[in-house]
C-alpha cells in the first residue's frame, strides 16, 4: 500500500533484513521508465542495491557500496554524483525502521548504544507503545522497568507490535551501472552473492546493476539527543508523488518558485508517531546478527554494566 503499485522489478532479489547494511537489496519505488518497455506515468517497485555506484564508474571497477550509501539533502545539487540524478533518477526506499547510535557511559569506557527508530501504526495499543517509547534527552536516558525485568517477554510482545508498525518512505536517488558480466556463481556461493546476482539485467558482454543512496536531513528536536542526522522521511503519498516527479510543483499548479522545489520536502520528521527504544549491541557488527532480536527492545549496555559492577561490590560487602 505504501508503494502505490503492485509491479515489482527484480522482486526475487529482495531478502527481508533486520540488520541491513550497504550492499543489501532495498525495495524502492520509482517512476516507470518507458526506455525499459514500461508504460509512462506509472510506478514500479524495484529491488535496488543500497550504496550508490555512479553510472560513470568503469565497467571493470570493483563497487564500494559503503562509499555513497547516504547523501546530505542540503548539498544534493552541489555534488556531481547526486545532482545529475535529481531530474530523472529519484526513488523512495521503503523501510520498517532504522538504527542510530549514541555513546553512553563514562569516559573512554563508554559504549556505542544502538536504538531502533520506527513509525507506530494507528492500531498499535497505546499502553504497549508506552512501555517501548520514552522521552529521552542527553541528561537522562532511562529504560522501562518491563524491559529490565523480562527481556524475553518484551521481545515477544514486540514481535506482535510490529504488525502495526507503519512503513517509512525515505527520499532516495538511484543510478544504473553497467559493468563487465560477473562469472557464474557456483553451487557453494553464499546466499548474499546469489541474491545480488538477481539485480543484473544481462546482455552479451556486460550487465547492469541498479543502486541507490538514501537522503538524510538534520535530526528533529525529538531525537537530537541521539544523533544529529536522520533519513528524509516523506509524510504522505502526495509527498512521495512530488518527490518522484522531480518537478517543482506539489499540486500541479505550475508554480516553479524556489520554495516549491521538491527539495523542500527534505526536512526533519518530528511527528508523534516516531518512536524508539534501545536494542542489543550485537547489531553493532552489521551483518553478524539477523532476525527479530535485532530490533526488539533490550536493556542498555551501560545499564547492564552498571548492574554488574554494583553486584560485584554487593558480593564483596
């Protein structure tokens, strides 16, 4: 429903991830492309590899998806790799949530604590959501008692709660890179390698890969305590339509003034449905941990460490 279409290009390449990193396939909405035999003025979902590889990259070069996986919305037009894509290569990545990190704890011993951020759906029970979301600031980052008492039960309730989590539409750009045909994958190739191979449209000597970069903006005041940046969240289907169009107007009135350019859609998201909670620090090693545990509520590492130290002193006494 969030995409506005049922047409999905390279659907077989998409593997749902709880701890995705650059190089993984993301479902992205784009305008239909008549040069690919698609009807005009429609939408398509396409599985795109996260981490932009510009089309001007040499066909024999090795792609580095970590080089350009995020792009600052304020400087898109100034960067050659991104500015040229604003006219006809806009897309919208569909994600369930995202992680941000904050260093917590005293001195150099402080640990990078991950938090999972998401949009609460309209049907989510408010009592349950209250147990997962707290108002945090830089001085007092507290944990709910229910998480501290029984993480297993919280994780189970979180699994149920995810059924009413709303998808997040993130403004993005994409490009199509033509490279030398990769050798055939053998039977022992990893699942990730086989998944990525589905993103290629082959011809005689080369193959193409569609890659994307997510746009970021300043963090809203509600989460500035956590991080200074956040994804550029589009708030409605109308905003998604305006972003994909690449034109200046939001309502078709032909107004091309500066303040109506689609870049004005790139602003911090501060609505009350934005929620968050701490998660296991095991997600810090991208690609190592997969499954629902990645985004389930968990005790903060600093709190666990403090409890361990207090226990040692109690035993010594």
